[in-house]
C-alpha cells in the first residue's frame, strides 16, 4: 500500500472523526440535559445539509449558508422542544423518545418530498476547491477546512460549557436537574437552550458534510447510529471523550475502507463493541 | 442516573387483575383468532399475529423488566435471514427452520444483550440501537448472502406434517396456533418466579440486587427469551412473504414494535397483542395509499404520543371510567337542582 494514500486516508479519518465528535457533542448535550436519546438527531443533521444546499441555490453564498442552515435547524429544534417535548415532561421519557423517533421519520420523509429521493451533490465554495500540497500528499482543501472548522466549533463548545456561566449551569443540569431548579434557575429554559444548541451542532455538522459526501435523505440515519456510538463511548457531557471517540471511529472507518470497503461502516460498531468488552463503562468510565 | 426507563409507564402488579378476569382475555383472543381472517385479508391477519409474537418478546424486556430495547429487529432479522437461507438453499424441514430461527434469535440476543446490560438507562437504549445498526450494515453489505437492498427472495413455505400450507388460510392457521402457543408460554414466563424477579428489577434494581439476585444476568435472560420470540416471528415473517426484506433488520422495524407495544399498553401481557393489531392494520392501510407512508407513520407516532399516551388499553379504561362518572353525575346534578 502506498504511503501517500495511507496518509490521505488517515487525514480523511480525522476530518470525518471531527464531524462525528461534533455530532456526539450535540447529542450529548441534549441527552445529558433532557434525559432523552434524541432519535431525531440524525434527521436534523441531514436537514442541515439540505438547508445549506437550498440557501446556496437561493442566495449563492456558501458562507452565509453555513451560518443560516444550522440556525434554521436550531429554530426547528426550539419548536420541537417547545411544542413536543415540553408537554411530555410529566409523561415520561419513553414518550419523549418515541416523539423524537416519529419526528425523525417525518423529517426524513419531508426531505424526500421537498428535495429528492435520490442523492444530490454540493460543490465546496470556489476558494476551497482543489488540493493543497502537504508535502507527503496533495490533499483536498475543503477537507482541511472541515478539520479546522470542526476543531474550532468543538473548541467553542468547550469554552461555552467550561468558561461561561450558562455553560456551567448546563453542566450542572447534566449532573443534577433537581438541584439546578432548586437553585432558582429556569430549568425549562435550560432544556430549550440545550436542545437548540444540540440541534445547531447537528445542523452545522450536516452542512459541513454536504460538500464531502453529497446529500441523500438517509445520510441522517447512518449518522444517528454513529452519534450514539460516540456518546456511549465518551460518556454524557464529556467533550474530550467525544473528540477521542469520534476520532477513533472516524480513523478506524477510513483505514478499514482501504482494505475492506464493505465493512467500513460496520467497523464503527465493531470498535464500540470491542471497547465495551474491555471497558464496559466506556472510554472514560463515567456513569 | 435517572430512575429506570419505563418505570413510570407501568401500572404495577398485573397478577391481581389476572385472577379476577382470568378467562375473559383468552376468550377475546381466541375469538379474534377465529374471526380475523373473515374480516381482514389473510396476509394481513397473519402478519398481525406474527407481529404480536414479536411484540410479546419485546414486552418481556420493555414492560416487565423496564428495559427499552430499540434493537429488537436485530434478532428478528437475523433469524429471518439464517432460517430463510437454509429454507431456500438447503430445503430444511419447516420445524427445523422454526427451531433454528428461535435459536438464532436467542443467540444473537445473548450476544447483543451481553454488551447492553453492562450499561443502563440512556446508554442502554443507545447501545441496542447502535448494535442494531451494526447488524443492519452487515446485512446491507453482505449481498452475496442477504441480497443487500433487494432483500433475500424466493423463500419457500414447505409443507408441515405433510399438510400443504401454501394457501393463505392454511398458513394463517399455523401462525395463529403458534401465536396462541407463544402467548401461553409468555404468560407462564411472566407468572413464573423469573417473571417476578424481572418485575422486581424493573421496580427497584438496587433492592433486587440486595435480595441476592444477579440483576445483569436476569436482564440477559430476559434478552434471550425475548430474542427467541423475535426469532420465531422473524422466520414466520420470511415464510409469509417469501422474502426477507432489508427492512426486517432495520431500526425502523425496531421502532415500530416499540411503538406498537406502547400503543397497546406495555404494562400488560395483552398490550403488544392489541398494539400489533392496531399497528399492522393501520400501517397496511396507509402504506397501500401512499409511497411516502412513513411520513404518516411518523405523524401517528407524534399524535399518539402527544394525545393518546397510555395506549388503547388505557383509552378504553378511561372511556369506561368516564361513562361511569357521567352516569353517576347526572342524577346527582338533578338532586342539586332540587335544593
């Protein structure tokens, strides 16, 4: 096997791994604060990609689309939390979970109806087209951009959660909701904010993915399982864990794709199963 | 961690209601088994009982043990593929196929369950889903065996005990008999000491552990038994349609059985049976109308969850409670008026 190919594939793994980490962090915030595994997370990821596509079609600016698409997904997230999940606080988690499951079917089918049942492609913006010579290999500029952008977003999420007052409240909400509300904090607003933030991250991950993998209505379903893997391995609310887990499955997937492409998706779950056999508590052993 | 999943949705102790209305549910079910093919297309009627067997398996986990498994299609699909392959390529005896399906369901559930019971709550749910995806992608890519997206067609329905069951009604009879048998077995399971221990784990896992029960092992047993039921359902499904579609091992299928069980009422033995009836009948009706019927299914999820939680069983009970209170209130309102 040639070294340049291996190197590129390793970089591919890091780029997709960062996107997985972004998905995992968003899901982790929602799941941690609201106590529901958000089954719509994958569909919202796909929606982010499709909104990017449409905004580019209408306005023509990739950069504006990269901002507007996740904001659109976050607004939908607020609507979902407000109109669907909030009325179910008392009913219990099973029902909230089924609600998000139903919503994931609705969003996926809506994408098929509004856009197209077959895949579409999206070019990166002109400035990010073509390759960049890294010495060892020429590597697509856009993927390098995704690596940096995802890294900055993860950093932003970390700064928000660790260094701001509201971030501290959110972390406290993951630990102990009752205590947080006893301290006089509006827990319902916290839930809405967390849901919107998680959806924003899913939306931007989807938007960033579109020029790499193209768009298809089922892209979200594939991503949902991977986001679950990241959260399960990392532990709820663990950002560093999410990055490690995301990179781990991303790189494993890319490297397996070189030798056995058919198994490249299944290997993500196999890696998770292997880790859990050795460390049932996950990579960092929290809860 | 939050309290155990599914805890709040369960009406407690079922055994009391069993002893008082012991015979009636059985009469209703036997009546339904006899009457269903008169009113519903035979294939749909058959599918209802197959899905009910599938739901019974899930409900042992969800309703009785408080474990919300979102990966039941793993066992259903694996059994359907393995038994379907043997039926198609090796012409095995139908009883061997059924037995192999049950074993495959149980073994795959043991493997998946072993990993899942290590974690609890939210992680447990995500694990069942993620492992389901692993099986799905394996089936999707292993086209030489499973046919990938096209499914595995050409599964025969061999004669049983020398009787030809290729006619829809004949096969319906076989499936219905197996369903009644499954229901009886599940009733025995949930009323056995094992069933009581599982309910004890559902209500209070630390206490069950303090009493000396190995909770993880008991949960695994629930998985295996539930997986065996799923496996049986999977083989019957493959023989019903003559094909194992890729969806049979997909996560939507796993979600459907959870949904069906919840709308039927997961707290009771008969909940998944009612849920299966409602779900299959509904989905078969709408899927014939529109290719994008999963959209309607998703809407149904949302509407049921927002407005009709507690399922058909509770809606029925609420209806009678409402009638009873209305009956009582009317004369008392009249009495007030005379004062």
